């Protein structure tokens, strides 16, 4: 990786380059996904099973895994792994419980009652990748906030693994998180089944969870038919480091995101030329002993950068412009900068708060806005799984008191039927 010195123009050009990677979608993928969605909508289970045979190589003996089998398979997991899952779930649950909102009601002396009802969605679908890309942590991050929000039923879909069997680690996470039903299907066909419902899979109100480009494209196409968490782009990390940072830590953290995908982005902003040079050296040294080094190498080559900034204010300004998914601040006093960060999915403060801490364990959600959308989107939360309804009660006297104002507004907009609805109550 080359080291460049920030002068304003370089940073803006690099941001433009990063945004171009989001346009690298394949039109053929769009066409394939559209056909899958249309076929599943029309043919239901028949299409779902046909696509499962086509893409996964076989149809599972049974499409739904009953709770007895879930418990049996989960019990075969490594006890220490199960303990780690439980500890992570406890942290995630504690963090998200603090997000829970309450319904409210307000009465006024003039006879007006107004309020807001907050309810969990009736049914939510969670997509969980299977096989070699199995992420039990994502089950916890998606299901636990839904449970806290009061979602009536959580449906999980996950592709069959080797031999048409489910991944036990994923089932263990589902059991801990409180998933209600599990179906052994994956891909765009599973997303379509959740959106429309089939003979076997119930229709949901919202679909959340990560997946490959076909899954992400299916969620994008079906937004509006159902709600979705977000249209996620490639993973990204931005690190701001001063002269006190540890280059060994910085290199390790950059690669923790670069290993996700050749389109992933890992950027270091530092005020220290020495830190920049030592971090690049550490990247080459550590990369050689990592199993996904070729992916890391391509990612860093195409979308990685080490940028030397003139001062920390310049680095913070760059961060706010990029609005990264993950932002680490490795500085002598990281808390000094948290109030200056306006655009970031999740912020990690200090040398001992690396990004994987948030991915797996600390408690805040790891489903985060990417591709600069942290300017206006938030992480997945309890709020993602609720709906709000307002209610109004006016007495006759209260309406009479307000009617002239309402009539003026309605007439100004030329909506005479609106005005009439008030006038007939005089």
C-alpha cells in the first residue's frame, strides 16, 4: 500500500473511487434475481424446492427443522463455543434493552387526548448465510433486538450445508436468541419466499440479515413488498490514529475488514509519518500468516489506503465526509473526538476496542450502514422492529375551538371536502 499525504483533493478523489465500487453490480444478477422472485411468487414451494436443487445441489429431507432437532444439533456444539455465544447474547440483550420505547398518552385540560402506541412487528424473517460463510453472531444481532421489540414470530432461513444438513453453530445461536421457526433454504428464492409466503414458509413483514449479491439484490427488489434492514454494500473500516497508536494493532484491524471481500475498504488516517510507514510494514508481515491473504491483498490494493493528514481535525473531517461503517479512533485521548464525529455506523474508541469486539461481543449491533449511508441511516436496533401508531381524541368543544384554523388551512390547499368534514360538525 502506498502512503499519500492528504491535501484535500486526494481525500475527495478517494471517496469518489470508493463510491464507484457500489456500482459494480452485475446486470445479469438483476435479471436472474427478477426471474427467481417472479417464479417463487407464482409457484410457491414448487419453485422454492426447484431452485434449492439447482443452486444447493440437493433438496433437504425436510424444509423446516423442528425444535427438537434444533436442540439436539445445538447440544453437539463445543461447550466453550456455546458459553461464548451465551455471554455475547447477554451483552447484546443488555445493550438493546436500553433502546426499548414505551407507548405514551397525553391529556389536555381542553378535552383533547393524544398519544402513541408502539408495537412489535407481527412477523420478521432473518436470512443467515450457511456453509463456509456461516455467521452465528449475525443470528444474535438480528434476532435479539427483534425479540426485545416484541416481534410476534421470528422466522429464520438458512441454506443447507454439506449433506443437506443445517449448520449446528447457527442453530445454537437461533436457540439462544429465541428464533421461533427455522427453514433450510437460502438464496434469492428464500428471500422471495419470506416476502410473498409459500405453502411452507409464512409471509413476513420485514427481512433482515446478510447474504451474497443475489440475496442483497433480492432484498433490494422486494423493498416495498416488505420492509428490509438496509441495502448493505461491501464492508469498510476507517481508522484515525495519532503518533501514540500501535502499528501492529492498526494493521491487524485494517485486515479484519479487508478479509471480508475483495470490494471491502480499509483506510488509515494518521498524523504521523512513522506510524504510516510502520503500519504498512506490519500489513505485509501479518498478512502472510492469514488464511484469506489473497482476498486481503486484493482489497487493500484496490480500496485500501494509508493517508497522512496534517492534523487530527483534518482526519475527523475526512471521516465525516466518508461516513464509514466502522470507525476506530486510536489516539491518546479518543474520547476527545467522539463529539466531533457526526457520520459513522459504529465508533470504537482507544487501542483496546478493536472492530471485532463490536462484531461479536460488546453489545452494540454489528448490522451497520455502509457506502456513506451513515450520513442518514442508523445501525439495526430495537427501533428497526417496531411500528408506531398515533391516536387523537377531541371533544365537541375542543373541535369547535380549533375549527376556524383547520378551515383556513384546508381552503388554502383547495381541499373543500376536508373543509366540509369540519363544517358539517358545526
